[in-house]
């Protein structure tokens, strides 16, 4: 009898666990997410490395800005990893290189007066398994890349210069149609048709630009202290990674799609004390596009963003639009942003071609000089519609001060059958806003001590009690 009941019991327990995992969270005070942040900090730990140093100049590297040092970097990193790990040190000088592959237990450390300059010749970037705008493919390696490695870092106070400009990488995205349009459309078709990613081979002639720093399916990652300039595309882009620390970076890049930090489908991420001066979103949290995002089904989860300065960029903290795997437990605190190019402070962007659940988003102590479009935006119509209804729920924004707003204070565009649920705005003051609110479908919408243009903001009558 017990043997007969055991399989049934397992099924019942499995169903209970699924239900428990999918239970919707509703914060009732900011103390709850603040406590969650405290617990999360204890889980995110930067990797520690052996006290051994491997000087790249001993492997033939020359810091004259002209000699291509790709092989010297490769030999130093491999020797360091094979010897149990440590620091690969890049001394003062200007070191030209192609793609750098980071291996386990290696800290690539830049001296204070070091500049690593990356080649603009696509032939210096091998074809690897990667993601491009949330879709898997074989394409150019990121400038610094790793796959399946553990305990890796890029540290120091030196400069990483992607060397991109309108004369090389950025030209691939200019014009309508651009040089990359044909390949981009083809990749979208392969994604929709679920072509084997290993057979989605791009590279030469496709003009799909590489990102700057992309650890893929890695654990225990640190990038700290360096200045990153002129990326071909996204700057810091960990994919399917766990335990990621991104701190004290200065990111300056004003080309097309030069987002600052774009974690994709990552778990336990800390972005701390970073400076952003970018040509696109400062931070954009993602989890895969459409079919690939749903197939891989890995959410972005447990991210802390704190003490950051967004000098320039289209979005301050963005979630989406490649968000088909969902996002949850995203916390942004004590950030400062202002720019005439800043469209939206907190931007949740998705569509019914994406689907996915965006939930448990907390933002507190945010100072904003100016923005163009909205302080808080939830948009379910970012791209073309499809058959996968998105969900946005449990959003808490507290202590946001806006000196001079733009078109809207709060903007919500949702589906009637999938309203934004439990958006709470607390102790916020927004000045210079043209239209305080433009919202449609919400339930559980609450405004507590919110003033817009010096007047107390109230939940629209048609949404009260919903």
C-alpha cells in the first residue's frame, strides 16, 4: 500500500512546489524588499584569486600601441589558469590585441596607466557561441569572452578601449537599411523557426557587432575599477551567469546600441558605484528574445543596482525588451541620473510577442535632474504583438525626486486582460511634468504622498477600488 501511495505523494508534492514558486508576492512596506536586499548581499561574493602574478610582457606582449598582442594574452591566461590561477598583470603601456578569452581562476589586472586597445579588424575575433540581442547564434567573440568558466575577473584602474567609431564597428548599424539588417532579419527568422543555434552561423559579411565583455554560462565573476570606452555594441553583458559583481566602473561609449550593463538571464548580480555615459540604456536587464527566451526559460533574478551615476543614456534602469524568460527581484537604490537624452527613469518594456513575467521590482532613493518621456513606465506594446501575454506585477517606487520632468510622470500601457498589478508609488515628488499620468489598465494602483507639479497626485477615479 505504501509503495502505491509513494508516486502519488511525489506528484502531489511536486504540484505544491510549483504552486508555491508561482505564488504572487505583494509588498506591504518597503521594509520587506529592503530585508530581501540584505539577505541577497550575503549571497553575492566576488571571487578570490591565488597570490601569483603572470606578467603579459614576459609572454612577449609589447605596450607600444602597434604590436598585436593577442597570442601573448592567450599564453599568459592559459599559463595562469593551468597553474591554479592568479593575476595576469598588464603593466603600464598601450597594448593592442584581438579577442581575449578568460579562463577559470584568472584575474586580468590592469595597472593604473594601462590601456588595452582592441583591434577593429573583425578577423581578430573568432566565431563563438554567443547571444545577440537575446538570440543564440555563432558570431564574433566579444572583445573579452568566456564560456563555462568559474572565478574570473577584470580588475584595476586602467582603460579598456574598444576603439569603435563611425569608421568601423558603428558603421555597421548606420543607415536604413543598415549593413546588419539582412543578417538581423535572418537571425529573427531562425529564432522563430527554432533553428539549431549551432547552425545559426554568422560572422564575416553579416555585420552583427560583438559586445565588449561577455562571460557566458559562467559562475563567480568580477569586473571592477576599469574604464570602458567605445564599445562596438553592448558594454558589460553577462549571459546565463551566476554570482556577478560589477563595481566601480566608468563606462563611456556613444555609439549605436552601446548599453552600459546588460545582464541576460543571470542570477545574483550586484551593480555598484558605476558611472554611465552611454549612447543607449545605462542598465538594461534581459532574459532572451521570443522563442529562445521561452525555450531556455531562465529569468533575470536577484539583481541589486546601487550608488550609480547615470550621466547620459536613454534609460536609467530598464527591464526588457528581450524579457521572454521573465525578471524578478530587481532592486535599484540610491542612484542619481539626469540627461536631456534620458527618456525614462524606470522602464519596464515588453510585448505579447515576448511574454514572460516581470515581477518584484523595487526602486528607492532616486534623484533625477531631468528626463524626456516618463519617470515610471510600464509598456506592454514595445514591439509587435504576438500570442504570449506579458505580466507585470508588484512594482514599488519610493523617494524619487525629479527636478524637471518630461512628458509624463507615470505612464502605463497594458492589456485589459493583463493589467499591471500592484504598482505602488510612495513619497515621490516630480516637478516640471507636462502630463502627470497617462495610464490605462491597472489593479492595486496606489499613490502615497506623491506630488506632481506641486499638487497631490491621486489614483484616477476609474481605477479606484480595482
